[in-house]
C-alpha cells in the first residue's frame, strides 16, 4: 500500500516514514538483514556510506553515547 493510498492526498505521494531513533541502542541487530550486532558497528558503517567519511573511534563512541541518551521507556502501542 503506498503513502498516496493511505493518506489519499496527492502532495503526500513522495513522502515516507522514517523510523524513530528512540531506543535505538536497545533494538539490535541493525540493518534490514540484522547483519550488524552492535551499535558501534552500525555507526561506523553509516558514517562511511551515508557521510562518505568513516568516523574515528572517538567519533563512533561519541555518537553511540548520544544515541544512548535517546533511550526511554518502551511504549506499548497495543499493536
């Protein structure tokens, strides 16, 4: 089902939902196939392919520390 069908608005045709980063440190494994088991590895890979510049170990640690601040209570939406 496309976004256009769901929202039934033509201007929404090219919109897509991006997953939240809330609790990302608690939701391993990472990527569509679960190939990366830890957040450090995911940050390293994403820095290389999304930013075109592989992070240093300090930058990876800093990014992981930030992502861990996004942890909160798990919300049960009843789905």
